[in-house]
């Protein structure tokens, strides 16, 4: 499996039972104060500061994802409260470059729970 490798400091934070990694997208903009590495005093202009990031929540336990999702769903501010803000030294760093994500959902059950009726299915003659 191919990995992204880095020896640079990472925006990562460790919590009880999980870690959060924040990967800034290149060529985006963000608040200077959140990214100390990109301060203007370091010779970086505002065009180089990242604005958008991908945050990866990594449970410590191999089967810990359902529990982590439950924690996320139980608190409206969970995501905001657990975003890392500072770069830290992590040594050698590896992250898989390919991910497989899947999602399935039954909207009828969700709509019933909210007391709404699903729209009728379109029929073709």
C-alpha cells in the first residue's frame, strides 16, 4: 500500500481513545493565528497560509470507530472542540494515500423519525 511520508511537524492532537490529524490543503487561505508556522514574521505572505483542511479522526482501538462516531454524534460541538491547532514534532510520519469510504443510509426511517413523508417515487411508463 502506498503511503504519504513526512518528517515535518504535523497538526495533530491526541485524546483519550483517539487522535485527530489536520492536513491543510495547498493554495488555500486561513487565519494566521491558527497556523504559527505561517506567520508573516516568518517571511510568509498571506497567499501561502492554508485555509481549508481535511481532518482525520483516528480511533486508537481497531474496532473503535463506532464508539468514536457515537461520541461525535452526542455533542454538537465535538468536532470543533477536538480540532488540533498547533504543529507538533512527530518524527517519521506515514499515512496511507488510498482510502475506501462507504456509506449507506435509509432515508425513509430518518424521515419517519422526523414525522415527514418521503416524496413519491417517480414512475416511468
